C-alpha cells in the first residue's frame, strides 16, 4: 500500500491542498487543488496532477450540497483522495500556519497544547490564524490518529537581530509580542535551500530574495539565515501587494480614524482589500491585467510597485552590509520579465548587470557574466517545503531529506 501525505493551507474562504506520495520518504507531487468559496452560494472544487493537467472540478451549490465549513471542505478533499488514489494510506498531514509567535521557531507536531497556543496567537493574526486552526481541527476530525504537523510562516525570521525585530514604540508592547515577525518564511526557506543546490557559494553569501506575488515581500538572508524582512507585525507592511497597502505612515491611520471617522473594520477593509495594485490602479490587483492595460492608472500602479521593490533592494543590501546574489520568486517574480527588468535597470551601482535576453525567457540565471551580483529566478514550492518538514518532524523522511533539514546542506532533493 502506498503512503500519502497531505499539505493543507486553510484560509478564510478556501482550503488549498497538495497530495504527495511519500512511500519512499521523499515527497512526490500527485495532486494540487483547492476548495474555494467556502460559505458562498457556490463553492468550487478543482484539482490538477503534478504536471498541471486537470484531475477534476466540480461546483457545489445548495442543490448539490453547499460547502460552508472547513470540516465539509476537508471531508470533500479526503473523499476525493480516496476515490482518486484508491489503496493509499494517509500517513501525515502538514499544515501551513501563518503565525508561530515567539514560541514556534520551527515546525512542530500538533497536539492539544499546540492547538491552544495557536489559538492564543489569534490577536496577532486575526484574519488568518482562526482559519488555520479551523483547518487543523477539521483535519484532526477527518484523519483521526494520523499525526499532524504545523509549519509556520514566521519561523524562518525568528533569528532577526533586535533592531529588525522591534518598532520604536514603548517597550512594553515589544514584550507583549508587538514585533516584526515577517512572513512568507516557508517560501524563503525553500528558496534558500534551493539556492544551496543551484549556487552553493552564493547561498553562503548575502542574498536578497524578492517574493513577488499577490502577497509580496522581500527578505535579507545572510549565510542561509533571515536577518531582515519587509513584512513586520502583520502581512500589511513593506511592499504594496495585490490589494494590501504595504509600507504606510502610521499618521495616515490616525487621519482615517480621527478626521474621516472610519471604524477599525472599515480601515482594515481598506488596508487589506482595497489598497495596493488594486487601490492605486482602480482596475485590478492582477499584474498581468495591469501590464496589458494602456491606462495611466495601471502604469502608475506598476511604477509604484517597481519603485518600492527597488528601494528595498538598497535597504536590505545595507542591512546585509553588501549584496552577493538576488533571487526572484512568486507569480510576478517568476513570470514578469517586465517587472524584473524595471527593478534591475540601472542597478550597476550595486553590482547588478542584467542579461536582458535571459530575463526575457525567465532563465534561471538572469544576470550577465559582467555582473558582480548574480540574479536568479527560483520557482518557489511552499507545499514541498511543508511536506519535507512534516516528514522530518515525524521521523519519516528519507536520510537525505533528514540531513537537509538538519543542516540545510544535503545535495539531492526532489525537483520542484
Ligand atoms: P502568486 O500570488 O504568487 O500566485 O502571484 C500572482 C501574481 O502573479 C498576479 O499578480 C499575477 O498577475 C502575476 N503573474 C502571474 N503570471 C504572470 C505573468 N506571466 N506576467 C506578469 N504577472 C504574472
């Protein structure tokens, strides 16, 4: 009987999943999918195989049995796995959890104490953490007795020095947990490990990673460890995103509160859902649509996005005392040659010389031979990272993955 591991990423209105065959102790992608529209009038199930070919899709409405809870969604996923891969045993479930606070500096096997601790962190991530916990509870009910592991978006950044961990507000807030946690850590860890395989010398140096997707942030990595991130206390800080504002003068919040009389929930809605590329363009949160548009507002939204990324290349390089390599990942970072070209244009002063032709074809190395700083594109794979951590925590990983997780230097891993 083959062995299967499931990775779950539970959000407010969707659950994403990846199914891995782990019979040999190395995760091999069998399927990726999601249930979207939880609680909406129509929910949608979709799944693709490891090559991106559709394995099925189905809409659910009141007539066909609405999907309104995480429990129903996880049950649906479980049934689909049973039907699609008969004769397989689910041996573990790995969960992406947005916030590990100061306690969870690495992945952890889930038990009642861990779930209680994750719930206590809800005030630090009220929009995400409750859904992550709901996903964990739903999976515990659907897979009784199957070990589950939580992998955190904050863990990779927990080694930040104090100056990159704090805000300059009264210290009591720092002590109660108001810190610069940083997010997208699962992606940064994966990319850092992948860079060790692609370019081991660069991976040992000073690296700026730009995770540019619908959510976007950048991270400064020295000797394989995060020392600074553009994201802070929440996933709002730093770069502008699809609908999130990015860096914002706190005085703007006071203005919205005091002068405009907006409530905290109205402000939350603006900052999380109506800002960023969407807010600036008034057209779309989607970079592809903005690149295709000839409207001035679309161009200005991209201009702002590019400007902020360029600023952070400088800022994070200063935090690193220099720059040896840069990596782009995420939907925009991996696919938009235009954004990368504009970010890197005229960066010879910092040692970056772009190979335009390589950049056009989304090559792995996009800096020219003259460039002192190497620039790479790495396809991030958060699901695989979570699967490997889950196997390692449970002692089920093949020796090379165990070794990689232990010291981050093992050579061969399954390809992305
Ligand atoms: P992610 O959240 O990582 O899936 O990234 C989503 C973002 O990547 C959206 O803004 C997409 O428009 C953008 N994206 C994906 N493919 C491309 C492409 N070929 N060119 C420009 N942007 C892209």
